[in-house]
């Protein structure tokens, strides 16, 4: 395990998709987009549709290479890897909820306007989002940066919204690793179907990345693919950024020792407790966990319709002022259902990847401290994995993303070569 901040610069030639192909794709999209948003709940033989079945495909964005560069540069993202324009489509697909019951989810499939006919696939899993409208398939801003970066470099990108975000039904089961992985695997399957229909079939090679919450999901997805979640996909490389891989050992202790800033600590803690209570029954009434007046409003704030800044304004200024004294102490010394909820998300680095792995993190991150990446690197290396921890130095959480995202593209380019 080492630390490396070397940046690769590569020059590539490109070509543009012909007008005939573009016209054919537009005609196809017009017919597909007219399909109903939700298909029948059963197939003609009476069985439930398979997970990953594509329900609908809707074009949502198209940018030329210049437009991609402008978009990225406006968000302080390096643009040297941009070679093609991109086109993005919202996919609605079949998956399962945390209880294994059939449901639907949405996600963004982004294709390059050029490059190889058959495309490698990148899975990009996004960070914490409170407002469902910020998810990649519906919000044209931060959540689409990795999709534009990787697609403009010549790969297809599947970016799941997760359950309960984007246009998926219900509430988001925040930090429920298992359902995030099933939604991500099923997004890969739906992307395979959609790409084939759009005349850009996939090779089956998958490169996995993700940021923050998505970094942890990416690591768990890599493990699932390695264990044969879908044998038509071949994991080629893993490159998560600033993921909370060690909630019990690093992230929760950091809430109380000053390594996590108050604003983020309050948002993450409240979101996590409300979502996990639906899965692990941490409390009967919010007042058992949250102080007044926050107990009366906290659950409604995380219904997917509130922006992050509005949620933060409605909550306490610190975790100590948000939680009751008894539950504050319980968080410091978790046991029972609370510890089980933490451990259900941990362990994503307890396996041996047979592919190159880079873990990107920032030393000045006060959302997800770099100790999470160090714990993960230790776990993977202990199993014999080829792991490099890339310490980006004195950058904060979103700074680590801005620096790392183009480096991930260069890393994937190098692995493919």
C-alpha cells in the first residue's frame, strides 16, 4: 500500500458519430420514450419481471465536447480527458427494495458521441443526497460530473439514483448497503439492455467508482461483482473516492472527536438515524433520540422533497444539541440494533479484489475523514489486494472529489491499456 499523487496526461484521437446514426438513435428514442413509465407487474406467464428489466428509456441531456468542457470547468474540474460529446438517458428499471419486494428505480446512462462501437462500462455511485431532484437522472449538476467525465473519455456510464431518489418510489434507505448494491447491479443490467437498443453494445468490462456514500457503495458493488452477482460483467478496476468504509471504527467516533464538522455531522446523523430506523428499529418515537423541537420535524425533513440547505437550517447546530443526552451517549458506545445498523454497512473492504484498486481521499476532509480510506486499504491489503491509497493532501470533502474525479478517468484509461 502506498500513497501517490502523480497525474497522467494522455492525448488521444477522436471521431464523431455520423448523422445517419444520430438520426436513427433519435427515431429510436422517440419511440422508446413514449413507452409507459411503469410496465406490468408480471410477465405474460405470470412470473415477476427479472431484476434489471428495462421499463423505460428517456433522453435527458446532450452536450458536445465543448459543452462538456464548459460544464466541467465551471465546477473546477480538469478537462484534459474530454475527447467526445455525451448523450444521457434516464432509465427506469426493475429492482427490489430492502425487504426483497419488487419495485422500480431510475438512473442515468451516459454514452459518448464517438469512440469504439462496443463500449466498456463505468459504474458511478453518487454521494449523499437528501433531495430526490438532485439525483443523476434528474439533476443536471454535481451528480453528473463523473458521468460526463467518463463518457467523454469513451466509456458508457451507469449512474444509479438509488432507491427512493430520482423518479423512484418511496423514501431513500440511506446507507443501506445491501439495497444500494442491488439497485446498482440492476442498473448495470438495465444499461446493458438500453445500450444495445441504442446501437452501442457493451463489452462486459466494468470499471467501478463512486464518491462519499457512493464510495462505500462502489466498494460493496465491486465485491458483489467479484462474487458473481452477474457473471456477464467482468470487474476491471475499483476507484472509490472518500467513502465512509468504516462507520463504527472511524466515522461515528469522528463525530465526537472533532474530525467531522458540525454541519455535516448533523445532516448525516439525522438522515442516517431516520433511514436506519425503518430497517433496524432504533426507536419507537423520534423524541427518544432527538431533542425538542427537532423531534417533531426530523422525519418529515427526509422525505425527498427538501433541499439539503433547508434541512440543515431546520436542525440543530451540532450533534450534541440534536440528540438527547441518553442517545448521544448511546451513539458513543453503540450496542444492540444501533451497532447492528453500523456493522451492516461496514465490512465492504473485507475481501480480496483481483483487480487494481485506488482509494482517493483528502487529508483535510471533515465530512469523511481519511481514516476511513486507511482502514479500507488495510483491510484489502490484508487479503492480498493490490491497493494504492492516493492522499490528495489538504483538500476538503468536495475538494477531494474535484481533484480525484479526473484522476479516476486517467486510472481507468491506464488499466485498459
